[in-house]
């Protein structure tokens, strides 16, 4: 099975969601400015940020 997740969001929107996911996991009070140097290429960061993104602009395709 192959699952393709396409996220059509700006880098700043994704970084804001990453900051929210970090805050949720580590009880921090980070903002997107605190993680401005973080690259948006870490699978873990992207996957944990998804629940904090608005679902508009996210598509999921499942191939069997």
C-alpha cells in the first residue's frame, strides 16, 4: 500500500504547525520564529505538524 500526502501550504504555515507540534510534545512556548532555521524536510516534523494544519490544501491518495 502506498499513501501519498500532498500539503499545499506556505513554508511559514508549516513552520507554525511544527512549532505547535513541538509545544504539544515538549510543553514549550515556541513560535515559528524560534524554529526559523529548521528545515521543513524532516519527516518526523512534517508528520507531527499535520494535525495542526488547516485541512484545506491537504490531499491524501491511497494506492493499493
